[in-house]
């Protein structure tokens, strides 16, 4: 039976009366679903849903969907997992999509896995061969991609390649590989995550910490003490906001425009919202326990953005709708055919955007909560020097002090004064990529023992 409410919300490219929507459905050249049951028919993960609702006697797909829909009416907050979901009908229990799997040999897989997302396999060797050659004695490799190069897939027959949909940026790799390993009951211990960051300097910073500290990292992974995470020393503290414009600018430590999604995700994971210290880059080594707490959750997977979703936080920031509530933001998005997120930006809907933001989307919340999740789990963690610059001069006592600062959350809800002109004069402006970097160095000044440096300068 045709459901006009479902149809208008799930396909927000069309609006009108019930008759107009029905006419559009019947005459659409694309296959479209007429109701929620039809949407879920081939994709609903029954076993995942039954396990989550083990106190209810559920057997068939129809029973699961009926219970899910009736539960939404009773307790909307329990089933609308994230704020954006209020504005669209979608299937939060859809299976993880593996478009194609190549070289699927799990027999000889190591307990240490390196999971790489390479958007375009034509760039695979240039971006990753150095790091893979350094890791090959201890790690098995799984690579996800969007654009295939068949020669690469054939050449590296010892690597599992998985084609994924273009959604979620590098997070699509983390969810796909984690769910793939769980589905096949692979007994691994740690996963190292890397991705094809376009910026060469940052990509090297994200990966080289492992090569520089390789023996120590392997020793930590082999030890009886199980670490929740092993991270590069790319510490950031919140998304600072300017509260007062003057010679001495006052910054409040907060999540800034990322707060909308970070708070949502923290509440969902039941962790602190104001643990503002995080590790930049989404490249790290995580224990299986941490991986399965976050990256095997299919409700999170199905909340990732793609070119048909609307991320209201991003829309609000990108189109400068700062004083508008989210109902109004959605109305403007719908009526004026705005881009819903960075995936959807094109030459038409970007005309009102000066510069499309690469931040403020749901995906950017994950980077800010991983370290928090490890701390909350009670598992130990380590932070390692980068492979260049002053960073590699820090000793063990420095990193122990840094760990204590993170665990004790000493930067929660602080306001700091930042003398920009002083820093510009004392530390050459060329040493900073932008003003935010300069502020990060200032705020880390105590931790970094008075040193301010360009942590992305490759020598």
C-alpha cells in the first residue's frame, strides 16, 4: 500500500498532494519504495534486531518491522538515534553493504590487521606502499575502495579488497571492515586504521608515527596489558570559539559548530560530552573491544551521510543560517534545493556557498569521541611521538603527564586568553597553516613544555 508520508520524507526531491506523490511514484523511471516495509524487505538485519530486542518474541521480518514501527510511535527518542533522522525515513537496521569482495582469504589472517581506505585504487601504491612494506611482517591487510583498479587487485592477491558505497568518508572503511570481520568470526586483537587523506603532509603525519615507533608499538600490542588504543601525538583540544574580539581574544573550549553531532554521539555511546581532548586524523590502532563498541553498530553505519542525505548541521554552517532552528533549516534546504552535505555539492546548489565546509557533518563527531570512548572503557592507552620535528624529543614522563591530563579532563569548559600578536611576533607566521593551528599550539603550550612548532613540516 502506498504511504505518502513515508514517500515524501524518504524521497525529499518531490513534494505535493497525495495524488501528486502517487503519480510521481508510478511514473518515476527509478525504482522507488512505496512504504517502509518495502524499503526494509531485502535489507533489514533481522538477527541484529532480534538480538537487540531479546526480551520480545520476534521471528519473521514482518514481525520485526511491525514492532519497530509501533515502538517509534510509543518512544520516538529510543528509535530516532540522531537528530538528523527526524527529517527522513530510513532503515537504521539495514545490512552493511559489501559491493564486491576480492581475494577473500581469511584463513591466514593475522591477529593484527591494517585496515586502509583508498578512495581511488589508482593512488594506492603512491600513498600506501611505504607504510605497508614497513608493516608486512606483523599485519594482514584489508583495503576498501570506491573506484577500482583491477590491475592493483590482481597484483596484490594477498590483500583483501572490498568495494564500498561512497558514504561516510573514511568511516565507511572502519564500519565495513569491522562488520566483515565480526560476520566471519575472525579472531583478531587490534586493527590499525589509515585512509587516503588528500593532504600529503597530514597523511604522512597520520601514518609515520607507526613506522617511527614500530618496535615499541608491536611490543605494546604483544604485551599482556591490553591497550584500548595506540595514538599519534596529534592532540587537539576542542573546537575553540571566539567569545570576545579584542587585542586579547577569549576562547572557550567547546565543540563549536560540531557540538550538534558530538553531543548526539556521546549521549548514544553513554560517554562524557565535555572531554574535549581528542586525536586528529581518524588514524590509530584500536583494540577489538573498542572497535566492536562503535564500528559494528549498524545504526551508526546507517546514519552515515551520502549524496542523498541531509546533514542539518552542515547545511546550517555552509549556508550561514546561524540564527535558524533546524525545522527552518530543513524547510530552506527542501524549498531552495540546497546541498544536503559535502557529498551532494554540485555546480548548481553550491552557488550560495563561499567555500563548502569539510567539517560539521555527522562523520566529524567520530574523530572527537574515540579517545573519550577508550578512556570511558577503563582500558589503558598510549600516545606516540611523530616521526619529525620537536615532537620526537619527548620522553616517557611527558606522555605520562599528557595521559593524566586527558584522563582527569583538565581542559573541560575552560576559557583562555590568547595574545595573537605576541605569538605572531615570537613564532614566525610561516610556521602556522592558519589561525586555528596557532591557537592549538598556544593551548598546548603547557603540555609541550613551552615549545611551539609546525607539526606538519616534513623534513
